[in-house]
C-alpha cells in the first residue's frame, strides 16, 4: 500500500492551479551541411522539445526554515518531471479563490476584499476592484478579456463584470435581491447565475452586457450550480426536490438557502435532502427543461461532447450519462464516498477521487478512471490518504492529485494505473495542479 508521510487529518479547500507548456527552439539551419556529401540534403534539425512547467500553490517551509505567514501562499513553478521547483513570486500573498485565464497566462484571485490579476511571469498585480467590500466567485470570460464576480459594491450581493486589464466594473443584475454563482456561456454572450429575485433561489441567464434577464428553473425548493454544455445549447442545474435535513437554512417560502463555500453552493447540516439534475434547452428564448435526471446533483458537462455529463448520486455513486437518451454508466465502490470527479481533456473519461467511509483519518482513499463507451472502470491508485485536486495531463496520459494528511504533496500516476510518484517532497503543503494546453 502506498502512503504519504505525516499524520493527522487535514481538510483543504481546493484551489485552481494550472500547468503551462512552452516550446524552446533553436536557430534555423541551412539547406545543406558542410559535412554533407555534395548533392545531398543535410539531415533536418532536431524537432524542438516541449518543456512543460507545472504551476502550483504552496505553503512549504523555505530552505532557511522560514515559515509562511498565516493564510498566505506562494505560487511555485517546476518541470513536469518534478525538477527545478522555484517560486514564481518571492513574496507571500493572502490566499482566496483563484482562477486561471483560459490561455493559462494570467490568474485572478481574491486577496482580502479585493480582486487581483497578475501574469505567471510578472509579479505586479492589478487590483480590479479596490472598493474595500467583499468579493467572491471570480470567473474568466472565454476570451480572457473580462472577469465576472460577486460583490457587495453597491450594498447588495450582486454579479459584476470588469475588464481583466482594469477599468470600471459593471453591475449586471441591479436588483434588490441577492445573486451569486456566475458562470459564462462558452461563447461569452451570456452568464448563468443563481438569484432569489422571485422568492426561491432559481437559475437565471443574463446577457454579458447586463440585459435580457431570463429565468430558467422553476424549482419549488430552489435550484443552484448551473453548468453550460460545451456548445452552449444546454444548461444543467441542480433542482432541489426535498428540503435539507433539520438545521439547514430555509427562507420565508420554505426554500433551501445555499451557503457559499469556495464559490460552490452547499447545504449545512447534512446537505440536500434530495435533488434532481435538470437540463434546459438554452438555444431557444424559452429555455424549456428538456430532461430530468432523478436523485442526483453536481452536474459537470464533458468539455468536448455537448450531450455527455457526469453527476453524483447520493454522495456514493457516479453516473456518466447522455442528456438526450437513457444511456448511462454507473460506478460505485462499497464503503466509499465520492469527493471529486474531473473530465479528461478529450471529454470521454472521468477521474474519480474516493474517500473510504469510516476509515481513520481518511487513510484509504482511491482514484479511479471511468471511460464512456463500455470500457470497465479501472483503479488508478489505491491506499491514497485523502486524494483531492484531481487533474489530467494535457495529453490524458497521466493523472495528478494532492494527497497526505499533514504534509500535502503533489503526486503523479499513469492514467492506466500504477504506483503514485511524489512530485514535490517538500516540508509543508503543496496542492492544486490543473493542466492547460
């Protein structure tokens, strides 16, 4: 059994961290070589090698023994083989929700009450809000030119957009209600969000300029976690069909009040009693619900297949299904709970992190891979302490994750399965790999 060093249980909030590739090429050679026989072409120059760098967050102790300040991290970079680890920025920064631009060259994060943007090569950070009020849920537009976020800038919880290069923020919602969970459509023309403007929490869409607000869900007990399909023609969301257990928050109409945690809506004291995943056709102005998947939640669309999505059943089962048919693949492990599910780059496989129910300190976790189309599920890694932050390599050949109890480390394992390799081996915590083309 594979184990990571360290003892004690630790719950980490996963952040968003990415892997960048960069090509290094030499100068151009001539058509012939001085050493080549007359009339013969010289051998072609060697193909440029693609050196992939890994960007990750760390609270590791410095070589001189200096410990990080409370609630602060540094951004590190290393080669994809684990060598040459070094900080991108020398200074520590307050850690909040972090998200990378679609092209992987910039990242935005919440520091205190501000939304900041910086590049992976320039330590200068641009403050996009600087209003001294709370900011949450930053989300990049598909073209990387804007960011949506939730803030109390005007005294109420609303959704805003702001140019990524700096400028005036625009209030998209402008209502007396509360809005959160902004999610861009793939073409960047619309934003899905959750609002209680009509009483119960429901899913709406709004144009990226703030016009044409349209209600999509009609759930008596509320709806949340909107997710766009790859072609932007469908919007999946979680429709609560049964209120949460005693102790959950309910509004005056009896609807469940979502609680924000790292940008996701959660339910307190036991979670949602029951829910369905509904799929709306957003290609028409009416955005009618065209499919209902019973007793499930947390929908995630395939990044390439506009009809394929994965969701969780009762915290213990994973189902991969087509939204427009009855085809489905189910997966469950006795005594295990699903902690995370992540699509592969080709959109045909799902990596699943499992925690062992009742195991002391979450010692016996597992990582599995499910492939759509009939291939049997395969165990990628077993005996893993608290696996989280699953990430596929850009070519889908391996999986990365963070694991451990006290010192969280980054590990890599072949997608077909094998012995996980510790890629960081540091004193402290390292986490959050995400691959970018």
